C-alpha cells in the first residue's frame, strides 16, 4: 500500500477547517479531529508519511473526501510519452504512471503529484502553466449535440 505524506494530511485538515469552521474557535468537526490524530502521531514519531491501509477509517474517509476535491490527473493534453519519452514533458509522469493512472490508488496518485510538483520541471509548472489552471474539457460531437 502507498503512503500518504504529512503535507496531504495537513491540506486535508485545512480543507475541512474551511468547509466546517469551528463555531467557537475551539471545537473542530469530526473529520478534523480524525485527521489531527494522524497528524499528531506523525509529528510525535518524527514521521513524514502514514500507511494508507493502516489509517483509522474516519481519518481515511476524511482524507478521501479532501482528495476528491483535488484535480485527478496532472495531464495538460501534451503527452510526450506517446512520442516515446520515458517521462512526459507536459505533466512530468513516467510512461508507466501515465499508462496505469486509472489503476492507481488515491495515495499512489498523490505520491506522483508530490514528486512532479517538487521537481517542477514539467511544462504544466512553467511553459504551459495556464493549461493546468483550465484543464481540457471533453469535446462535443459535431452539431453540438450531447452524446446519449
């Protein structure tokens, strides 16, 4: 099983705090409490990752809800792996990551997202950054009809 990085736990906590703000500045929603427990243990044990499979169910569900709010694939519709590159110049994923993306778990996808973001060399982070802000939309058939 893949590991979830502490920065993703922190992002999920902040997402939930924005979504369900504390009514009194002290109490937190159940999702924040579940994620905060995992976060605290990571800090206490000086770990930077937790195992996706061993996360408490409430924390994992809260993390998955946050994950569902993030972009799924880093693709910007310029795939150089289809031209034979081992690493896509557009998104930064390896050929295998591009091919197996739909089979990867959310934590495995986040590992890839973290790596390509930290590297920052893919065109999605520089040359074509505007494409990352507005991902390609599915095209409609000729005549503007929506498929049945």
